[in-house]
């Protein structure tokens, strides 16, 4: 069996964590740890969904603009 070879952007060094990443993670944990009653879990889930969508927002808008322009060309 061949050994696994990993290729990362850290070029074999420790990738480490960036301070803004740690701060955002800490804020997320603090928000989720607060007793929020029945809406606490919903707020935590909404925050996670917001982070997921925000990371792909530019791509989504670009694809929608491309499809709209192609639609206008065909009309």
C-alpha cells in the first residue's frame, strides 16, 4: 500500500490559526452557549446558515447575473 501524500497551502509547515478565525469561533460559541429560551437553537442555526450563505454570496450573484444576461440575449 502506498503512503498518503498530503498537499496543503502551508507547504508542509503548521497552518496555524488566525486571530480573526479564533475570535469569530469564540463569538459563535458564546452566542450558542447563552441560554436563549426556545429561540436560542434557532438563532444559533440561523447564524451558521448565514455564514454558509455569505461565503458563497458573490458566486451566487455572479451566476444569477450571467443567467439573467443569457436570458435577455435569448429574448
